[in-house]
C-alpha cells in the first residue's frame, strides 16, 4: 500500500516537473486524451476506471456537478492525494478535461473475475487483530456517520453523542454501510465498486476488493458469512466470503433471451436465509441462496420493471415500485406470484419505507420522489388508507419501536430545509421543523433505545443535530462535512422497526 502511494506521488512529481519545464504553451497543443494520460491516469487509471483516485466516468460522477468537478481539478481536494492544477493547466485545458470525464468511453469497459481477484488487498487477515475494543462505549449504541463533503466517516458514541474516531473513506459511498451480525465489522460500498471491510473494535481497514466499475450497493448475509455486491456496470452480481473478501462467484445478470440488466439493489432477507436482487432493465426479481459457498438463483417474473423494494417484517412479501412511477406491486416471495397492486403515484422511495403497529394492524409508510406526499398502507389488505400532504417530495423516513413519532424529510424542492414529524397513532403531521433555514435537513436515525435521534444538515458546513425523541427539543449540534447517512449498530443488526432494511 505504501509502495503504491509512493509510486503515484513520484509519477505526479514527474508530470508536474515536465509541465513546468515545458511551460503552458507547449501543452496547449496536446489533445484532451493526452492531457488526461499525463495528469490524471496515475491515480484514476488509463481507462478512467479509478485506482488511488475514483473512477472518472459519467455514471460514477452523477452526483458531482461539472462546475464542482472543475473546481476540484483547479484547487485540489483537501485531505486526499488530489492536488490542484491551476498553476499547471490553463483554463481551457481544465474545462476540456472536465468535459472529457463526463463523456462515455468509446471502447467497452471490462471488469471480470481476474480484475476482481487482482484488486483484493488483505491488510489484516481475520483473527490477526485483538478482539477487545480500543475504546470504551456501548458497542450496540454506536453510530457511523458518512460525511460526503470530504469523504470521511465518523464513529460516534450514541450515549455521550461525542465522536470517537474519524477516518477517510472511498469516494462516493453508496447504499449505506452494512454491519456484521455481531456489530464488530462494517462493510462500505462505493459507487466505484470498492468494498471496504472495517474493524470497528480496532479502528482499522482490514480488507478491500473492487466488485465492479459502477456499484449500487452491498448486502451482508444474515449469518455474516457472505457479502454480495450489486452492479450497474458490468451487469453482474458478485458473491464474496465476508472473512477476507475473497470472491466466490460472479453472476451475469441476464434472462433467457440474452438481455442483460443493471442491478438496482441487493437486499438481505434474514428469515429466508437469502439475498433479494432488484433488476432495473428486466421485469424480474431474483432470490439468491448460497449453498456450499455457491450462489443459486431463483427468478420471479413480474409484469413491469421494478425500481425499488420494500419487505414486510417477515419477508413473506416484496413490495416493488413500478418504473412508470404510478403504482407498486406486491409479490409473494414463496410463490413468486403478484399478490396485489398498489396505487402509488409520484415514484415511492420504498427503500426508505418503514412499518409500525396501528390499531392492531401492521401498516407501512413511504415518501415519494416526485410528489409531496406520504402514502400509508394497510399491509393486510394492501390498501392505501391515508395520504399525507407534505411540503415537497421526500427521500427518507425513520422511526423507532419506542417512539410515538415518525420523521420525514422533504429533500426535493424549495422546502428541503424542513422536516415533518408524524404522530404514528393519529397519522397526522404534528410538527414541522426548520433547523437551519436555507440548508437541506435530511435523514434521521434513532439511538438503540429510541430516546435520542440524529438529523443531518446536508451542507459542507453542516452538522448533526441531536434531538430528544419525546420532547422534540434540540439538544446539541456536532459540526460535520455534509453528513448524509447515520447508521446505528443496534438498529441495523436487529432490523429495528423504524429503520430501513
């Protein structure tokens, strides 16, 4: 690892020295591809697939605006190996490189078994590190906070609400980190396809592997033995041994007609001992079981393309959002048959849906990407029993078994600085907060007891706000760099009622 960094730094130094000696006029005549090879390839790969730096491909950069990308090239990125090039490249060259990054490659990109195996690095083999934590805290009430502003993660004590440790992450973590069943290890997935296994007890990265070029998310099996990655590019699912991230299988995602599909997401179904995969381009859902360290796929055909999934608590039913943005489909996972259809206009974000008991029945609630509404559904009859009007389309909902409230943001639109609080028994919005006017408020996560909760101010000069879950009063603010998701160990490994799975 250190040798690789040294080589990259030496390559950068040679590139900079060459450019300075030649002067800007000499490099002005170079085409953009040559500029890229001279100044970017050492860290980002000759094919833009990434290396020490992230992949520079349109899909991988979808969350980064061109203007922000140009600023990174010009000024560099703090706390990374990325230097600024404003004294080396001219303004037209920087603009040309930015445009080049956002153009699709003209040749096919390959990331198969050999590339995956060659990317794996085991820093601390399983069993090599001590079993006792190097800090004191309730290990079940820890939070991991993903800070996308400068690509770091903060480990937070959920009792004192004080940071324990902060460490760098891969570029653009995506899909939420996943814990091992005992809460000791966490697995991060990046949009570039990197899976990082991190030992929370020892505060160290223990292994990494790259599963694809553009990855949607990862899932960890209920027994903690396996990790599965869902890829947009290439069209694959990849199975790993969770111990040291050794690849066990590469599954092409296609149908009998030979059509291939991106994978929207993969989920763990603990009661079933399986993984469930959502396919973006083929009207199927897959259930994958692992027997003798080999993956076995069961296909369930649907009448429409499904974009996102939700599950009832027993994982008997899968609820999928149709790509037309107008309805949802309920699939019986035992039979594979469609059990019901749901009227859900506005493209529901089912991956953020939650459930709770209401008047003796189980109900679910989901926000919508394209409509200012929250749909509340009876999970016995599969009828929409209420629709709450909100101040804009939402992204996240959260609650806890011990809390009488559910929290929902309005992430999209002009009122993104507000968050609604819903009484779970009256099914009414009882309060709307505006914690930081003009700054996005999003993504709530409760502590293990349901007594405190964290809300993000989604800004580079942002913060985590700690609230009392009963009085709804703010208790403290912890400054952070665009904190996105917060993930409580207890809630995630126990599939707490108000936490998305």
